[in-house]
């Protein structure tokens, strides 16, 4: 039973490839320059912005997972996301492949992020959120009208695995603390901010994809239900690293100002509604259905740091 990962070279794709070995040894990894994660993986180089490459990549796949991450730039997202997902949906329908879309929660905005469930309304309050909302609507529409067998598997911000450059938590907290600098946080460190642990998110995605009854639904991927603030995240990292627990808070006007000289800050500024109020990701549906207990935040932080240390030792030998 061939299971294909589109965007196999990113943090989620790599961990997903590991998790899928519990269900199949026939795994196809698709990206511009795919590399094996497991010995039995098959590699399929492709430019996934091209419709013909998407169709070739999906052919013969029993399940197609979308784990791609396009460059974090609104203009790029406008050009790529909607055509890409439409091509994927069309390819899955033509080749009779199930679709599992690893999604974020950008389509949910404003105070709806105070508690994010599968029933939270699509309510984007950012340009990137509007794009992701359109992506979700394309999938949902094809579930309803064209008998697409699909799952939207949502994730909050994440860390762990190989997710370093793409993780705000690792960039603002871990990277600064290991350099004996003050950690940083956006907007308000005293409000709740959920984070997912990449290996668990990938495991949950694999579980959903291989559960027939899970299809034609939205699922929030497994995340520790403990409500934890930005300040408490910093404390966990500082304690595990043995560093001084000091940090600074970057107000939104500073983030916007930095955007004039640091492009990624300009892209992050519109997402600050996720940091100036409680942002809580509720995975009760998944946890209850699968009788699953997510790894605790403290253990996830410990494992993430240990993995980075192991990788550093390997690359410096």
C-alpha cells in the first residue's frame, strides 16, 4: 500500500516518514531533492508547483500526505498555495488516492483562537489566513461534492524534530538562551500559547491517515492539554538548559518596525493576534477517539534539546 508524502524534506515530512513505517514499507518521498529517511523509501524528485509533477507524484498512491511548506512570504503563498492544493485534489480524485492535509490554524482568527477546536469557524484575520482558508474550503468542497476522501489535520505552532528554522519557539527562546542571551517572546508572555511537538504531530497524522473512519473530518493533532504561557515555555527551556531565566517581550510595533529591515519580521507581524491573547489548541477529539495521551510539554522540551545536542555531536565528529 503506497503512501506518498508531498513535501517530504521538511520537519513534518521527515518525522511522518518515520511514523508511517508502522503501517507500510512502501513510502514515496516527494520533493525537489528527496532523501531517504527509511531504507525502503522510494524517492521521487519533483517540482510541486507544476501540475504535471503533482499528478505523477500522486499516481498509484493509496494515501497522499501534504506536508509541504512554501517559503514564509505572503506574495509567494498567493501564487502557490491555491493552485497547488487544487492540483493535489484533482490528482487524488483522478488516481483514487486518499488525501491527508497537514494544516496550520491560520484560517482561524481573532478571539476564536482562545480555544481552537475542530468546530472553530473559518475566520481569517490575516492575509496568510485568508489564503489558508481558501485552501481548506477547496478540500471541504471536494469532500462534499466530488467524494474526495480527505482529512484536514490541524496543528498549532510546533517545535522538535528538525523544526528549528521554522519554529518561533526555537528561534526566540532556545537560540537566544544557548548563546547566554535573554529569550524573547512576542506581544504578551502572560497569555496561553499552545505548541505542538513535531514527532507527536507526525505520529498523529500517520494514525489518522491509516484509520478509515477518520476521513471526511477535521482533526486537531495531539497536543498536551496543559495550558501554558509564553513565560512558562521560557522557564521550561531555561531550566532544561541550565540557563538564567531572563527574557524580553517584543511588542507588536517593534515587530512591525523590524519588518523594515528583517523580512521575516514583516511576515510575522500580521500573526501577532496569536500572541496578544490566549491561543489554546484543543485536541480532545483526537485524544479521546484514539485513547491517546500526548507527551507533556516538559518532556517534549527535554527531548527536543537532547536531539539538537545529538545532531550537533554528529556533525562535529
